[in-house]
C-alpha cells in the first residue's frame, strides 16, 4: 500500500492499512503461515530453556506490511502468555 497516495502517510498500525492488506492482498494467508511457523519455533525454544527469541519482519518501505505483521504476531504471542517487546525500527 506504500505506493498508494492515501496510505503513504499511514502505517500498518492504522486500521485503513490493515483493512487494505486483509482485503486486497494475500496477507491473511501469509499471517496464518507465519503464526504457525513462529508457534513451532517459540514452543521449541521454551522447551529447550531459552528465554530470548528475536523475530524480525521487513518490507519494501518498512512501515506497512512489516508493521502490521509484527503487531499481529505480537498480539498472538501475548494472548498465549508470552512476554513480548515490540519495536518498529522504521516508524
């Protein structure tokens, strides 16, 4: 959405961008795949006694898809009881 004028000043934290990603891209499928992969990784790390895991996302401009993805994954992990520190580097 970074190439569409109305979304340029917004970020993946904005509802309009989230709706665009959900309705006009394959973001829902991408998120389902990412959540599944991360769930496996986090569970494995916890079982092995690790306490810190860094997960990073990137996109072309760093303010739309990657922000929305990071926010959604953080929300999911928090709902499972994990402590999450979320940092958006480019916004």
